[in-house]
């Protein structure tokens, strides 16, 4: 995957979407990470219900970037275009 691609990390705690900023053998760093929300099944027309306002463990509402241990990531994949568009609207990242 190329740096700058909007990706989804699958973890035991849920799916985390963000722009791939860096990666190595130990960490994957995403810019503007957002955890996907279970509320997405309720109203697909509103982008804000697709994602929580950041990652709760940070204590920061909308972190600009966050590194994830590779050992905690079950899978990484490029995010499907329509879902990436919803992430962009929520994260205010318009370079899709």
C-alpha cells in the first residue's frame, strides 16, 4: 500500500480508518484516525454516524495522527471508495 492511501485497520476492538502516513516492522501510523461506528447501520445517509470522533484511548477527541502496533492489527486494506469518502467528510480530509 502506498503512503497517502486511505486504509482500514482491522483490530480486535474494531475497524479504524485513516490515511496511511508511515509503516515499518513495528508500527502503522494513520493520520486522522477514526474508529468505525456501530451506528452506521442506523442511518447511512449521514457521514458523521459512520465514525466515532477519534480513538477513545487517546483522550484526544480527533487526533491528527496515531501509531498502531503491528501486533495489534489483524488486517490492513485500502478502504472502499464510498466509505473513504464518508471518512473524508468526517475527518475533514478532502484529498481522496
